[in-house]
């Protein structure tokens, strides 16, 4: 499993933007499509809200990629 750590510079980051920052997609729009497809989970639960607010301490998984947010 590939692990990535993203450090926040603000209170939260929207899920579609997190996927872009982590390098999983090329744009926020592509991130929205990825979330819509149902392959993204936040803290072990499927997440379908494209702009869900992801805060420090949460873990996002997409396939075999794990993104820890600090």
C-alpha cells in the first residue's frame, strides 16, 4: 500500500482538492469524478461528497493509496 502524508496549511481541505494535491488526479474536476465513482473512503467509510471538508487526523483511501492528513 502506498502511503502519502499531506500537511494542511489551513483548517481543512476539500476532498477533491486533496486528491489533486496528493497527485492522484490532474485537476479538482477529475477529483470530483473520482469521488462520484465511489472509490474514495474517509476514515474507513465511503465518501460521495466531492467537497467534503477533510481535517487534520483524517485518513483518505483510494484503492491501494492511503493519504494521512496532518
